[in-house]
């Protein structure tokens, strides 16, 4: 979801084309205008947790879910933090090794040279 959010932030028109199929906006351009100021990378900000709580209460009230729960206990910040950390490590590895030449065979084998 973090990757999707980052892609969506960088490609708002394309994201609007996808999201328009599932929103109340009039058309793709209207959807774009609606999402333009929004950071689409998921996070557990207080505002987002309130939104999740509102959605949970709606679903509970209308029978979409049967058991109530506390959104703030349910939210697992350690999971999103771990996912973000793993993505950063992947990106760091790509950035720091992308310009290095291919290692010589002796270096790839791990043998000492010299």
C-alpha cells in the first residue's frame, strides 16, 4: 500500500483514472481535483484513525461487520513502520549500488584477493 500511495502521489492523473471508477466524483478530472491535495501514502495519523473509526461505526451500524472494536487498539503502527523501513532499505540498496560496476569474479566469490 505504501508503494501504491507513492505511485499515486507521483501519478495523480493516472490514479484519478483508477479511483474514478469507485468514487462519487463526476469524472476523472473531478476525481483528480479531489485527490490532488491528498497524500495517498497510508499512515496512522490522528485524522486517518478518526476516518477509520467513522467507517467502522458505519459498517457496524449497517451490519457489514458484527463485532465492535476499538480502532486505536486495532491499529498496528509497528506493521506500517516495518513496511516503510523495508521499503527504505530496498531503495537505499538500489541507490547505493546502482552506479557500482559489476564486481569481478574474484570479488563475487568472496575469496581474498592479494
